[in-house]
C-alpha cells in the first residue's frame, strides 16, 4: 500500500483555510491518512499532546514521529535539557507511548545532520541508537552523501537491513556532500519512507540566512516529476508492504497540491484514506 501525507498538520491553510489550531488535525485527517510530526524534533512532546492527537484522528490514521534533535546530534553546543542519553531516550519513549498504545505509530524518523558522514564511529552511533529504540520501528535518513558513495552504498543498505532500519528515500536538490541522491531501495519488508523535500538547489545551503527554511523548501513538483515518482513508488511497493510518502515542500503551499496530484496519479487507491479525501481526488476542484 502507498500512503501519502504532509510534514506537519498546522501550516496548511491551502488545505483547510483559516481555522482554529485545535481543529487543524481533524481537518487534515479528512484529507490524508498519515502525517509526519516534526514538532518532536525541536522538543520531546508532552504525553498529553499525543493523547489529544490520537483522539482527533480516525482509527487507521498513522503518525510518523521525528526524533528529538538531541538524539540525532543536531544540538552542536546548544543546551540539551536531559542529563544523559538514557534520560533523553526514555523521555522520548514515554512521550510516544499513547501513539503506540493506539496502534497509530507508523514509525519514528531519525534524520541525521549533514556533518554525520560515513565513519566507523557514526556506524557505531547508529547501532547504539537502534538498540536504544528497542522494538519501535525506526526510519533512517541521511543528509551526507558519503553513505551512498560507490564504495559504501551496498554496505550501508546491508547494514540497515541487518540492524532493522527502515530506509528513508529522499528527493532533494543535488547540492554537494550535504545532500543525497535518490536511492530507491527498501531495507525493510514492512515499510519504506519517502520524503519529498523539493529540488531548490539554490536555496538548499542557505543556513546563514534567517529565512533559510523557507528558501530550502520552496519548490513545486511538476506533473512529469510526480509521474516519475508514481512509477518509482510502484516499484518500491514490490519489495516492501507499505510505502509512506510525506511532502515537505511547504514554503509556499506547494506540498498539499503536489501530494493530492501524486495520489490522483496513483489512482486514489489508498484504502486508509478518509472518505472525504477519496471524494476530493475523484472530483478535483
């Protein structure tokens, strides 16, 4: 099954208009059957937030929860509010427990930073991280191309299979070592995650600017590009039970129309979708 969604549910006025924040997730879940929670990257979320979000979504809805930045080495000198790695990972486990109990945790996402390159030390970090996550499904996303250099590519993918990592296939600008190519390979028979970041190469490395985030993800995929992805997803589906796709090109409201167009190209056959979404795809406005 191929399921389509967006990164975050709070900033998509093009989807549900100007409504109260409390009503946004229910409105979102009438259109998409999965969502990536990215607020968890900036802070381990209170349990009450997940309790609320679980209660606001249909039974078949799925959450992809992004790992806290301290768990993936993004802090780089910024204050970590946890005294130890053990405390940090335990807090994250406790945080997501309501999602697990409700059967709505699709996976957690560990996105490592551009400076996390392919070294023995970092391989050990990945192994330790996976052990700390126990039986929670975990997706792995790199932002450093050395993991997919010719001499390491197959070993990286084999390592992920052995260690139980779900492969995150990305579409992003090809902008040097700090970006990775499309490697459309499944490492888990259960799931593969696809993140659509856009292809704005000029905006990808602008972290010194205050508006870097909006520049990085400013991109709208063409029908031709999405058609290529439709075919790629169908091939991935042969090797993994579920393919989850999240559009992250949110800067100018492009994620929603791109996600809906891709779903339409796939035939709108995601049985996990709420009825409203199927209606929208069958009768595009």
